[in-house]
C-alpha cells in the first residue's frame, strides 16, 4: 500500500482477469470510496505470481516488491524471482539471471530413471528381508529381540 495522502492511496495486488494472472495497482483519489484499476505491471495466462515480500520500505519506484513466478505444469521446485517496480520487473541479461545450469535436465533424467526402476520391485525398506522390525530379530525393540535364535 502506498499512501500519498489520506485521499490518495494505491494498492499493489495480485488478481485474475480474463484468464490471466496479473500483478498491478488499484488506486483511489477519494479516500477509498471508489477504486480504479491501473495498467498491469506483469500478467500471464501461463504463470502465477506469488508475493514473497511485503512492500519494501523507502524503496526506489522501480523496485518495490519481490514475487515468485510459477509456470503451470512446472515439475521442479525452482522458481523465478522478480523484483517489481512501478514500471514492471527489473531485468538483467539472461546469462546472468539463469544460474540453474543443467540441474533441471538432470532432475528430469533422475525422475525418469527412478520411475523406470519402480516396476522391478524397487528398493527394500527397513522391514524387508534382513531388515529390522520382525519379532525376535535383533534390534526389533521387542522382548527377546536381542537374543540370537538357534
């Protein structure tokens, strides 16, 4: 919220409009009786924006808020972080901004390898053959569990 006077206030909000996820200002000049939507700062039908910070105090108008973006269908935990200001996101060259390297490709290959191996019995858990937990076995936590069986 940016309060210029008791009558002039702007709210930076995240909302949906016409199938798009939008981050933009709504402004009032009459103390909140009526609100007008301002031009969106960022919008996309394929990306949702989630605020991860409050408005930055005493911020430059070009850097007021941090948001994370999450493309629909994204399978990994990495998110793009945007520094938003009154005129849109602060940008930098893609070569500087992308620090993931080939991590996402490696994660996809690992997931494919794990799902292919899942049909072959998969790894044995703690209670599988030779594992802990069966009555009378060493370390089962049950009476007699620490005595060897003849």
